[in-house]
């Protein structure tokens, strides 16, 4: 008994100390966070789609745990196979702080962005996936709001799968039971499933959430989301025969014993009254583990449960389990959805279950479900049914006045006698020498200025080239300052004759997965040239997606004939 | 006093100790330190939990043998962890009888302090392990599972 008492005292005191040292107040510090080096560093180029695993409270993703064969990173990698690269974000320096706090979300955002850019650098679409276990799901949700603020970030996160994330809290949140529970466990050095009371992680785990807790927003538009929450059913059997009948013969714990499934699968209403839908909810899964209390007790007593309890605690626990069945208080309170000290014995017992909170990421059933969702979320691979297969997209940097392409224009417009003739910065091309020219009632954009004659411009409209003469540049300011070879394409042609041009203006309403637009297309696939990122001008490949290993870029077109549906088509030539 | 009640009281006592310790730490200006904390002495108090560790007697084992062998509800009920309002399922006793269990008292051993195990063999020679704990003086089956 003394050992238990010592352990509990130690745990409580440890909790108090941690609370003092680690409790995170609401955001007050506006300085950018200095992020610790991540154990899994990201190389400059990632040739496979990044999948970032984010651990939960009291967890870690150091090199050892990330490399562990039975750890979540390796298990996910093995199941996902080629085409995906599982990375891990470690925030063990703040794993008793609420996952939505400033530093965690800033550092996670930075890590996600780094992964996305590395994927883009090797020709990928830059869209990443994420898996959050427990509070890791909260951290991902919180970080996603910062992604919305960075270039291309709005659509950087293609999908998120949460494993046992307390979207709607837990009955254990904000209670002292966590400390008592850890007291039960003693000092084993193993990860425990509950943060110490007094820490912001424990406080904000409560529902309704304390006002001091940073809010957890919905995921951005264009981010798919799926949730997985396990349910442990405890059965009462002797000799493999149920010995009672009725509702107490098999009773549910709080989901995985820590987070109820109504919470782990409670993403949709979790940020209300914030407007929903945001993100695209793919679905939820609720793997059920039916566990015999007797079997788990046997595992515990025989020391096979590997949950790090000293024999004295096991002995007391064994007696307590029987007492709880006789007393029924644990069952009654669980049925009422209330946490109670009487349930702790069952929580400890449940640790041997595959469905237990901390065991979820290593559960084959859970991993299979997560991987199925991830593969569904990954942007559609380009197939041969999407258009003629090309050897490679030709990227043409237009250089009239240098390469002679200004010769033989389709039309010549002379502004000398026009009542209104002037040019200013282009709205559709980011090049420093691109202008929008107005001649009487006509508007021409983009028009490339003759470096030797500032009153002469060649305007490109696909197959048509218009030479404008005697028009003054009213403004030297232009909308873009990129060098020609570094500017975004302003016109692309497909092998079937479809021509897509960049456009300006607010554009049509966003659709899931494509919150932006680039322009419009005419020809066989007439429609809207859709975009995933708001990176026009800053990205030489803006508007181009899904580059294949053979160098074929694609454009996303919402065809007029198929409103709301986007198809990817291979690009023959992209002009910039 | 049940173990749980003891734990609750112990928990309350511990929290008081923790609060006092925390206040003392703050007053003395010493930073809290987990290593120091883990070395904190256990609280002492009036709680003396009963230690239900006494070895099952031959008479108790004989009663258990009879209860398992006959699957009689009245004989079995004291050994089963039933709630106050619960009754042994008739289906359980029927199936148990069909098993034809025979207790092997000689296999009795203390698995961990206060938890005793013994084995039983059914009609098909399958071996079962029975975990026993004592609650308010009465032996109860914590588990009866296939022997590992």
C-alpha cells in the first residue's frame, strides 16, 4: 500500500510542478516561435507525398520512436507503401500543453510547409496528408488556420485523419483522476494516456472547454477529414461463458477508455457555432474491441499485459476490479457519461486492449482504416483517360523582340489616332515587361513591351498575336516583377486544341479542393481553369498541377458541361 | 472499508499533502522538482486498509470444487463477482454444468500478493486457470480463463 501511496503522492506533486512549469495561458506572446529541430528532418526534395504523423499528449516522435518497427510511423509507412513518405512532428517539449497553443501550431505549420515545398521541388503537387493521434489532431486543426495565411497554404493540406482525437473533450478532462491514475501506474517511464491535472492539456480536455483554451477551428476548405475512434466493450465471462444477463453483461468504456467515441468521431459539431461545412468530411470509423474483463485480468496478474505495474499495485487492482463489479458504481457512472474514480481499475485493465487510447496508432485495424482514408484523400493520380498522353509539357518563355516572334502578327493596332490609348501593368502575367493595354474600347492583356521602343507591344491570345503601336505606358508600375523565365504561365494549350488563358478578377465561387481560379479555357474542354493555390506570380508553375515523372504538367478544368466536377488534362505547351 | 473508498480517502489526503507541499515550496521560493517530489515521503494517516491476502483454506477450495462441479446456483453465487441486483444467468450454470469441471486444489499458488490461482480441468481435458481474490473475507473469482 505504501508504494501506491508514494506513487500517487509523487504523481500529484509532479502534476503540480508540471502545472506550474508548463501550463500554457491563452495567446499573449506574439513573437514568432523558435521551433526545436525535428527528429525527422525534411530533405530539400521529397519525391513521395508527405504524410505527417502528429503524436498525442505525453507522446513523442524522437528518432528512436520514429524508427521503431512497431511504432506508428513505420507501421503507417509499411501500409501506405510507395508513393508516400511518412514523417513525424515532435512536440514533446509541449505535450502537456493544449495542442492549439501558439508555439505548437506555429512549429507544426512550419514543418508542414517545409514538407509541402520539398514535395513541390521534386515536381509533386505540394499537397500533404496528416494523421493526428489524440491531441495531435487538435494540433493539426489549430495549425491549419496558420496554413491559410501562407502562400498556397489554403490547399496545402489535402487530408487529415484523426485517431482518437478528443474533438469534443473527455469526461476525464479537468479532473484530478489523471493524477490518481498515474499514481496507480507508478513510475514506469512509459507514456500514460492522460495529461496531469492543472496542465492546459488536461484543462482543455474538458467539455465544455475552458474559455482560456485556444480554440480549435475546422479544417480549411479543400481539406478532407476522417475520424477514427475505437470502442472498448468489457464483457463479463467465466470459463468463456457470460455469467450475467442484461446491460451489465457487456458494458462500454468511454470509447478507448479515455476519449468517448462521441468525441473522437465528433469533428462535425465540434467547432460550432463556427460555420460548417469547412473541409470535406469523408467519414468516421468505430472499431470495436470486445474484451473479456477476465482475460484482461489474467493478463494483468500473469504480468503479460506489459503495462508497467508493480506487483503490489496489481494485487490491489485485482481486488478492486471485483469490488467494482459488486458495487456497480463504475458501471453506473460510465452509463451516465461521468468520469469517476471507481472506473480507474477498468481503465488500467483496458490498457491491454488493442483499442486502448495509447495503443490505437499501433493497432492494425486502426492503421488499415487510416490508410484507406489517406489513399482516398490523396489527390487523384493522373490517369491516361484524362487526355492524350504527351512526352513532356513544353514550357515556352515568350521573348518577342528577341526571338523574332513579333513578326507576322495576326493584327496591328495603331493607337496614334485613338482617343484613348495607354498601357499599365498586366493583370494576368507576372512578368515585369507585361502590360495591359487599352486602345479605345479594346483591352489587351498580356502585352509584352518592346525593350527598344516603350510605345510598342505584342499581345498574346493563343494563336492570335496582336501588335500594338504608338501607345504610351501610363504607369511604370506593373503587377508583377518576375523575370520572364520565372513568371507564371499566362496561357496553356492542350493537345486537343483547348486553350486556357489566365484571367483577373474575383472569379467564380470556390469549389471543394479548388478554392481559386486561374482563368478560362476555350475549345473542346471549355470551362474554368481551376487552381489549388493562390500563388500566381510567385510560382513559375502556378496553375500547373501533377507533374508526372515524364515531365507532363496538367491543368484542372471545371468544364462548362460538367459544373462542379474538375478534371485534370495534360498540357502540351505552357507560355509564360 | 472497500479498496476504492480507501483510495478515495488516500487521494484526498494526498491532495491536501500536495497542496501544503506546493504552498511550502512557493513560500520557500524553491522551484518544484520532480526528482525531489518523487522522493517525498508517503503520507501517514488513520487509514489502514485491510490486506485480504490470506490463503484460501481447504474448506473454501472444497466449496469451490463442489460449486464448479455441480454448477449449483446457490453454491456458485458466493464465488462470482455479482452486483447487488444481479443474479447468476441460468444459461451460465447450464453451460458450466456441461463443461464438467474438476478443480485441482493442489495447483493453488499465490500469483501476486493477494491473488491466488488454481486450475481446473473440463470434460475435454481443457485446462482452465482460476484467479481468486478475497473481498470482505469471501473468495471471489477474478477470472476463469484458459490456462496460459
